[in-house]
C-alpha cells in the first residue's frame, strides 16, 4: 500500500480540464447560465448574511445556522464556478497541480460541512416544534458552537486523508481531466497506480456521513410531523408544514443529485455516459447555492421583511442622495450665474 502513495515519477505541473465532454458546442451558453446562477448565489447569500448580521432580532439558532449555510454555499460555488466559466467562455482550461488539489479539498470539504448543517437545522426545527418550551435551554450558544465545531472537524477529518491519498498517487501519463473541475475520482483515474483505494475510501466515507445524516434528518421530520398533526389549530399546522416543506425541498435538492453523482462516478462511463456524469456533478455544486437563500431565507417571514426593509432603505437613501447632489449642483450654478 505504501508504494501506491509515493511519488515514483514527477507530478505534472498542470492538469487540463476538458469541461463537459460532448457539450463543447454549448460551452458558451453554459458559461452564461453558470454566470447568472453564480451571480444570483453570491448576491442572495450575501444579502441573507447581511440581513441576519445586522438585525439583532434574527439571532436565534435557526438564523445563525442559515447564515453559516449561506457562507458555505458561497465557498462551495466560488471554488469551482469561476474556473468553469473561464473554461466554457475562453477555453482557459489549465489548472496547476497545487490549485487542482486545493480546489478538490475545498469543494468536498464544503459539501461535507453542508450536510452537517442540514442535520443541525433539522434538529433545530425538531426542538422548536416538538419542545418549544425548552428551545432556548437546549440550543444555547455553547451547544451551537459545539455543533459547528463538530461539523467542521468531521469534514476536515474526512477530506484530509482523501486529499493526501489522491495527491500522493504517481501521475506519469495523461494530464487531461475529463471533467470541469478537479473531481477526485476523475483525477485519481489519471494515476499510474490503482486508484481504487482512494475511490473506495470516498465512497464508503460519503455513504456513512450522508447515510447517517439522512437517517437522523428523517427521524427528526417524522417526529415533527407527528407533533404537527397533533396540533388543534389548522393555521399552526399549515405554518409548520410550510416551513418543514421548504426545508425538505432543499435537502432533496442537495442529497439526491449529490449521492447520484457519487455513485454514478463510481460505476464508471461504461454504465453511465461521461457527459451526464459531469453535468450532474456541476449542477449539484451550483443549483443548491442559488436556490438555498430563496427557499430557506426569503420564504421566512422575518428575513423577507428585514430584506425588504434593507433594500427600501438603501434605495431611498440613494434617491435622497441623488436629489441632494442635484440640488447642490443647481445652487452652485445659480451662484456662478446670478440673474
């Protein structure tokens, strides 16, 4: 095993990212679409973070987790989308060896952090709905900090060995990665040694992390639904179901493409063509960051109200500033040319 992870040959200085094999003719349209979704993700998530940070009324655990989720979404999208757009728009498809593995680390660590955050948010909803009288006693700032640190440590503990295993494989053949970012299985397949140990580690680790998270999330929402249907008020039932429904929608949007991408990549292009594999992996990294702030944030009444107030304040201040500048300019003109 040790010989598999020693550099017996000189590592390539750069890798060449193909983009999406088979869709080269559509790369320009893909660049435009990705740019729009990436801009949406940055603006919407930045707005969510700003609103939560500025409003002292939005300091409950749910909003803090939502704020962290927005930051993680921006990191995840920013790790891959700028390079994708560069590949699709200008053909700049080279990436250095170190940059490739840095990108790989941040992409997969961010996805591991995000699944932990979704579990934490499901637990938050469980406590808020099933144990409302004990909410502040259970979810104290110390508990929230402990959960956040645990999520981060788990993601780091999972990704560090994987990055080390792949980066220490000997690369002596082609440096062309049939992908639009440094996806670890696509890079590992270029090695001269057997890539199965790192791929198997990734498959088993991802299955354990995601499988356990999904099991706990499902248990939380089963208990939540039991509590919701025991409520006497129909309005309370609908409100709780609406909140939980949006959360379940986000989780389905994240977990289904994510796990499909992992297992499809493991099965190989003999079973699933390369084009759908790469496209699925790309959409998995850009669609959730674009939709999460809309589904999670803007559907929440408090955040929607504060967001509208912030935008209105900025627009009116800008308008007043423009009117003041125009009035000042008119005064100056009258002073220069008195009648």
